[in-house]
């Protein structure tokens, strides 16, 4: 089943930033409940946008969210110290978002993740920057899986983020990531593939139709999770329908249930 990492609790979103700065717990609780009701399987928590406040904002968000959250959290920060602090606060084994091959981050994250019970998003990023070919993405994914396996993180707990890049800058960027996902899944059938989708449409008009079409193609290639807004009914309807068409919904039960509850609409 496709996993939905709900992206809404992110201080880069204006209303969330306002709620966090005013310590408006009702707003945050209501948003988390809505994401759960819409079918999120993880709630991403990112407190990075108020410079100099990430630690206290992350603590407050975790204290606010956990009492009403029945699903695990995805702790989202580039800063290993924030992730370590947040990991110590959570009650359920979380998803760590994220680790990459950037040396400073990698060297700090590996000892901390050693033998931990958690899921890990592994970004195909290194000190040379964004990947430039499908082979580049595969090579980085391979290194990440092998290194994480060595410290006791099983492949089934690894979510590779191949890093989607704007198609407006290079018309090959869609095929590049689709080919990479197929190659990663061929080499590591148990690994999960995740990521944000909206970068694909950056710089183009009518972005939502691009994002929705792209997620369908990515699912055929092997993507089985994404960081999205679960309250966006159109992308959720697309994902659930594609999941059924790809044979991941026995007897179309989930599709039918979602139609009946009004969460899938044409
Ligand atoms: N991969 C991984 N983690 C990620 C990303 C990724 N975490 C952050 C991001 N990308 C995914 N999360 C969000 C959260 C919110 C928004 C987009 C991505 C969002 N942005 C509005 C915009 O850009 O227009 C903000 C508008 C507002 O103020 O509300 O909503 O790729 N591993």
C-alpha cells in the first residue's frame, strides 16, 4: 500500500509559522487530525523556517502533536542535532527525514542511527550536489543502502529519495528519475522510494496537473510513498486510483471504501 507522508506541519508554510510563533496548539492539533483522517500514514514535522528557533519550535510541535497523533512522525531536519533531540522525544519509532551523503551530515548521522529502530529517508545528495544522471542516483542510493545496512538498518526500513528536479530546466529530468527508480528497485526490491513531487513542476504553470501525472508515472516505476498534502483531494484520488490499477488494492476494496466516504472523486 502506498504510504502518505503528510507534509503540512512545516514552518515554511505561512499559517503554520504563525501558529508556531503564537504557540497556537489548537491550529496544529486540528491540522494533524485532518491529515490523519485524510489517510496520512506519517506526519512530517519540520520546524526549520524560523531561524534560530528550530530546537524550541520542534520541541513544542512534538509536545503538541503527540497526544493526538495515532500514526508515527517523520522528523524533518537537515540538522543531526535536531533529529537526535527529536528522536529522544518521540513515543513511537519515527521516520528520520533525512540522511544524505554530504560528509558533515553523514558522519554525524551514522553513529546516531546505529542499531536504532526507525525508518530512514536517504537523500541521493552528496557534496557534489544534486545528481546529474540516473546512474548517479543509483550509485548514491547503493552507497546509502549499503552503509545503513552495515549499522543495522534493514533495507525495508530505508526510503530512498532520488531528488526530483525541475523539468523546466532540462526536459530529461523526468525520465532520469524514473529510470533511476526502476534501477534502484531492480537492485533492492525491498527498499522504499519516496520524495517530494512538486519540484518537477517548478517554473511551469498549472503545476498540480504536472505533479499528479508525474506521481502516476513514478508509481509505475516503483515509488511507494510520497511527501504530499493529504488534504489535496485531487492528488490523493490519483494516488489511490493508480495504486489500485497497479494491483496493490485487493478486490478494489480501498478504492471502493474511499469512493463511498467521498475521499475519491473524479
Ligand atoms: N524530500 C524530503 N523531505 C522534504 C522534501 C523532499 N521535506 C520538505 C519538502 N520537501 C516537503 N514538504 C513541503 C511542505 C510544504 C510545502 C511544500 C513541501 C508547501 N509549500 C508552499 C509553496 O511552496 O508554495 C508554501 C505556501 C504556504 O505558505 O503555505 O506547502 O522533497 N525527504
